[in-house]
């Protein structure tokens, strides 16, 4: 069974509902891979099936498998990959998205710097090769990750650009008796205004 992981305070942590299709595919695959290798409650769901549906080539799937093995080994028990239906993005899930996005944008030096802060020095090169293969495989399937200069700022821009009518609104329920009283008061005000108009 997967152990419950403490909520990350990393600023990269975001809600999954704010991610796009490519990010959701990567995060879901990471979580399914972890479930498969830890005997979690959703271990029967095979991450490889999703790769076949999307059309990722076998070498892309093998690169992803290798990448996950190295990531988990390097991070040990501290790997912050969440349970399948967790609503928030884990720290290592966010870093994986940034890494793959950087590689798709061919920003290799920044990707290497990110890895140096994420993995032990000996694991940087080991992670970089399968990550490049997997990022390229995603790109060939038109699963492009957003420009990862700053994931938090990108999501902030999405929120700011959202049309006003699409946001959630706080709705206050009014009891029927109050509604009737309010309607009666409006009717009386209407009659009073009408009387003043006539006189």
C-alpha cells in the first residue's frame, strides 16, 4: 500500500484541474507507475495501456519506465508522487513536468541545472538520457508541455485570462419565506411609486 505523503509546501504545487492534457497524461502515468511498483490499491491499472492508446512508441515507454526507476531510486522514500486521485500536484511530479517541458523546448542547460538541484550528481546524466527520449516521444504524439520558464506564472496567467462568467461564484441560498417577503416588499414599493407618479 502507498503511504500517505505529507502535503508539499513547494511553490510549484498546483491543482490538477489547472493542467492541460499533456501534463495530465504525464502525471497520471507517473502515479500509475508508482501504484504498479508499490502494490497500491490501483496497481491493477497498467500505465502501458495509456501509452498504447495515445500512440507512444515502445522506445518512449521504455524511456519513461527507466526514468521513473531512476527518479524513485534517487529520491528514495522522499519521492513526492501522489496517489492516483489526489487533486494536487506533488513536488516531484511538478519537477518532472518542468524537466520534460525544458527538454521539449531544447533548453538543455537549464534542464541540467534543474536536475542538479533535484538528483544526486551521479544520477543527473542517468536521468537526462531517458528523459530526452520520453520528451521527444510525447512531442511526436502532439503532447506538448507548456513553456516551463515558470509553471506557477503560466497557471496564474490562465486564471487571469479566464472569462468572468466562467469563474466559480459564491451563491447564498435564500429561504422561501424570505423570498416571499422580498417579493411582497417589491410589490408594495412598485405600488407606492405608481401612486406618486399619478399624483
